[in-house]
C-alpha cells in the first residue's frame, strides 16, 4: 500500500471517530429533552429508540479505534515503498 493511501485511510478513520462521538453527544441531548423519564429510550418526537443509536455509535467508535491503532502499530508492514 502506498503511503498516501495509508494516510488517507487513517484520516478517514479519525474523522469517523470524531463524527461518531459528536453523534453520541447529540443523541444524549435528544435523550434528555425528548423523553419524559430519563430511563426511557423512545423519543416522543421521532418514535426512535435513542439508546440503540448510542449503542451503534459506540460500536463504530470502538471498531475505528481498533482499526486505527492496528494500522499505526503495523505501519511498516503495511506500507510498501
């Protein structure tokens, strides 16, 4: 893999991590203001399960962190000049 492709993949993974963290915070705010009881997960406005969205975004963040750390750890084996 060329160095530019490697750097692009790492950059996209980092952007996905940041976007997912922002989505988690946004969903937490929706969870606070769109439900009557803090223990409920169903939004009164959209009818969607907000806890499920949070769980999915957490899985995405963990997956991207694992991929990013793995690619950084093995960069000398991945990058071919």
